C-alpha cells in the first residue's frame, strides 16, 4: 500500500506541474492587440458594407421608375413620332402568306403567287425600307 500512495503522490505532482505549465502556455498564447484591432476593423467593414448594400437595394426597389422612365419615354416617343409605313405594291396574283418578327427588329414578309412563286422581303420598320429581297421561283417538274 505504501508503494501505491507514493506512485499516486508522484503522479499528482506531475499533473499539477503540467497544469501550471498549460496555464502558462494559455496565458502566453493571448492574441496580440494588433490582431484584435484587425478583427474589429474587419467586422466593422462587414457591417458597414452590408448596410450600404441593403440601402442600395431598397433605394433601387423604391425608385426604379424614376431611373428608367426618361429613357423609356424617349424610346417610345421616337417610335410613335414617326410611324413606319411599308408601301408595298404586290405583283399581280401575289398575296402575303406570313409575317415573321426577327430578333434584330426587322420583319420577314412571305409573299406567294397563285402559280407557286414565292418572294421573301426583309423590312426594317425603324428605317421604313426593305433591306433585302429573296425571290424563289416555283420548281419545274419533269
């Protein structure tokens, strides 16, 4: 029994010594004041940046008509001020088969004749002129 108490006493002294050493290490491992200041400044920048972002989103949501209105009104005014008129004189027996809007703003007009001939016109409404014409003749069967 005497040996067990001696072993326990020596183990206790080692654990007390380790505790003191760990406490000293923990005490020396404090962050420096420079790092603490940097963390505080970065936190403030995050909060300020978030506040500015939210303000911009709310401002644009509430005033989106004020910003876009002058450009939109001017664009509609230009279109409506000068209506585009296509003066197309069809050939005898020719009729409009279809009109297709193209991605560039022009219109494709498909004109067909009773005999089977076909003509495709590309019309630019903003210029009020025909910009291309493709004439297809009917196929001849043998």
